[in-house]
C-alpha cells in the first residue's frame, strides 16, 4: 500500500515568551532550554520538529512530562502559533488559512479526544456524541441517527439517554470516542486520551481503538507518556525529549536499534516478545511440517505461546530466541500474508531478518 502524508511538521519551533522571534536565532544556534530560560526568560517548547504523519496510521508522540507533546499536537489545529516552521495538512500550510478556512478545517478535518473526556454534563450521551454535527447545523434526526450508530460501535448501545455522570470513566471516554467518530473527520487528535483510566479499562480502550482502526483507517495522532501504550498503538512512534525529537520510526525498529542512550534506557525493561512482530523475523522456508498458520502481524509472544505454550510467561529471563529454540516446532504464514513461511526451532533458528518483499500472486 502506498502511503500518503496527511500532516507534515517541518522545521517547527515554538518558544513561549513575549519576544519569541528575537530569541529564535539563539535556539537555532543550539542554545538549550535551561540557558534560554535563565538568560532570556523564554521557555523552549519545541525545537526543529520534522515529522510526517501518514494517512490511515496511528502516529504516537511519546515523552516525559514537559517534553512538548501537548504543544506539538496543539499546533496541528493552530491552537498554538509556531515561532517558526511549517504545518501542512493535506498539503496545505495551515498558517496561510483565513479565519473561515481555519474554522472549516477544525470542524471538518479534525476531532479531539480529551484526557478528561470534556463531556457536557447537562446533555445526554446521545447529545454529547452528536455535538459536532449539531455545530455543523445538521437536522436533529440525522445527527442522532449518526451518533446512535457510533455509540453502538463503541459498545454504548442502550445508554443514549443517560447523562455523563451516570457512566464510569471508561464509558465516558467511549462517548468521547463516539463523539470524535460521529464528526466524521479524517484526523483524530488524542492527547493522553486514556491516561485517566484504570489500567484494565485503559487496555480495553486501546483494544477498542485498534479494532476500530482496522476498519476506519483514520489518521490518529496519539499522545502518551506511557511506553507500553505507545508501543502497542503506534504505526509510527515519535519520541520527544526537552522539545526535540530524539528518535522516530516504526516501534520495532526503535526497540531493536535505539540511537540514543535516553531511548536505550526507556526501552530496557520492555518485553520485546510483546512488541516484535512475526513479520520482522520471518524468512522463507520451503519444506517441513507445519503446526499451523500465524499472522505476519502477530507478536512473538503469541507465536511463542502457540509454538509451545509453556515458554513465554514462564521464562521471563530468556530472550525469545532461546525460548523458541527449546520448542522445535513449525509455523506457517497464510498465503495472504506474503506467502513466506516461518520455521521455529533449533534446526533453523529465527533470525532478525526483514521479511522478503511480497511476490505478486501466481495466476
Ligand atoms: N503557555 C505556555 N507558556 C509558557 N510555557 C509553556 C506554555 N505551555 C507549555 N509551556 C512549556 O513548554 C514545555 C512543554 O509543555 P507541554 O505541555 O507541551 O508538555 P507535555 O509533554 O504535554 O507535558 P505533560 O505530559 O505534563 O502534559 C514545558 O516546559 C512547559 O512548561
Ligand atoms: Mg501534555
């Protein structure tokens, strides 16, 4: 599938303070956040951000508190004006939009899901979900039909006439997601959308988002400070530190090749088998017996479990290669996933090879 860039940030700088443009040259010359604050009383928000966000993908921006995540996402709909740089949405520089065009873009192209849900307490679940269509002036019946459909999709069928206070946090955030989906925008901005939820509910919401995304293929920009969440959701992961991008790419690539001690530190405790996908390690195999099919997108943990059952959770100290070597079994990829086969086990240990380019199907 060819990728289309939906949002580009190019050479984006943000400095907070009265005279941001005048101190910009210092920042461009390399002045750090602390020095800028002490000598010029300005706060460095973002430094030379270059990120391409692809259509239909989840771009996750991750970093510690104060690293600039919210500042970055707020530039996309110009809630914050950059000090320097370009913000392109569908190829159009949002800095050149008139007030009317900007309002149109915010209404039609982008929706937001907030950490604190931001539902209107005196409106019903249905009215909350329909809000964007209400603002657009659609007839009530049409609004409500659309909102009802999306509420059902997020598992809230039957709750239309409840009020937000009658729902749990997880359910309220489902309303937040239904509201964003009802607006029918291509781009969803989610700033710490699941951070206020209990861990189990949070996992549910991540699963829901991934499940919806398989079909909807929205362009999602998801902000989090949680590495597990970032690795689970991201097609493209951008790691911020002190307002600058330290590394970006496919999560698996970052995990396998951290380019910075800061990232190495971050990923050191991660269970790689949970993040690495079969497609990153598969290689062609022409003969042998096969225990069953696996999906190229399955993670190694599920593959290891399928290959022997007793390895992955039981031997947490072992790398996945060692674990799989104990279980000489075979697995095979379905034809649909590129017709490569994967052999597990000691005769042909897994290696970290890129998958072969998919072949055209035989006629
Ligand atoms: N309006 C503002 N005026 C001055 N400084 C600001 C302003 N907004 C943000 N900052 C500063 O910019 C930096 C980045 O803030 P930002 O809110 O983007 O971080 P964040 O990564 O979203 O953090 P968190 O995880 O806590 O939400 C911080 O140093 C913050 O203090
Ligand atoms: Mg923030």
